[in-house]
C-alpha cells in the first residue's frame, strides 16, 4: 500500500504562485503515471497534470502555460508548480500514483485563490 502525502496548499492572491509537493512512502521508480487532480465545490474531479515513467507530461487545457509538473525520484516526490493563479483554480488538489492495476490517492490539499 503506497501512502501519498501532499503539502504546499494555502491561500494566495490572484496572479500569485504556489508549489504543491507529493511524497510517496516508497520508491516511485516503477510507476505508470503520477500527477494531480483537483475538485472544486460542486464540480467533478478533473485531471490537472500527469507525468509518466518516461517523463512525458500532460496538462489540462485550463492550466497549460501556467502549471508545471516535475518529479524527483531520489525523494520519491512529485511537484506541481502553479503560477499566475486564478480564482477558478480554487479547489482541493489530490496527488495520485498509478501502478497498474492500482491507483493510490493522497488526502488532498486545499488551494484557495482570492480575487
């Protein structure tokens, strides 16, 4: 059972930046994909960013050019750098790790962007 712990959420003004971190309890060397989803109140959970085992990345259209996902294998960690934040980015952000056939989830971290 892989444990994922997120950190880095908080309250920021529009235009500001935050960096989310996700630390895994074991090596992320062999995984299929890691990344971040988010869920705003009253909305469905949506994929924000993904990084695959070969380093490929994918982003939701709404965050392209503003967010960047990266990983650090030595620390078993994945990061989400969020720049030019908008009020519509307000949500709970969840880290995930997919090691087929299982997907593991973190507990979520709140990001609130004030206008």
